[in-house]
C-alpha cells in the first residue's frame, strides 16, 4: 500500500495504468488529454477511444496505453466547475473511485492520476486534492496498489505541499 504525490508530467510516469481526464466525446482536448494522446500515439489512441464512445461525467473506461510507459490508459470524465452546486465534488469523487476500481479489475499494481478536472474544467485545486486523497485513502484501506498523484504545475505542487508533507519532486 503506497500513496505518493509527485511533481512531474504524467506522460513520464511509469505505472500499470495512467489516468486521463478525458472529453465526454471521443475527441482530443487540451492539457493532460492532449499530452497523453501525443505521447501514446495519436491515431491508435483516438481509434481505441472512439470504440468506447460517449462517456458521462464520473464514468471510467480503458484503452491500451500504446507508447506510454503503462499497460492501460483509464479515461475518466471530470465535471466542469460551475460553482460547486451542481454535483461537481461528487463527480470528481466518482472519477477517482471508478478509476481505482477499474484498475483493480484489470489487475494493476500501480496507477498514476493527474489532479482531475483542475485544468480546462476549472475545478479548484485544493478541493480536488482533498477529494483525491480521500478516495485514494479509502481504496487503499482494503486494496493493495501503488498510487501516484501526479501534479504538474507549480500551483498544484505548492497546494499539495501545504496540505500534505510527503511530496516528491
């Protein structure tokens, strides 16, 4: 049972599963989504993602990881932040819990998450971090898996450091 918060680009992380904050439709977005498509192999990943089809916020599904240092990409759709009164927190919780459940079903021993929905979708980073830590901790109470929470930008890293002391650069 291990949980680490690291500052890195998720495409550089080695894990059995890499989590992608995906678009609801099978298309390439910005931020983490675009980076993952570029690193994994745009055409093959887009074809595999199209086979999944439309996804609802909070849903999780997987594709092969192709050229990433992983076996699987778990795609999950985060919510757009609209002030917090539209179930956004609950949806982010579902993104983490369903991704972890899917990784477990796939036999993964490790998984790497970005800070879901905090980029393009505008979810507050401090709230997203608290939700991530809560869902990951709950999962690790009854499951064995190495979980990496990968924060990319300086602000996320600083928020992580203020809330949690065990952070690796």
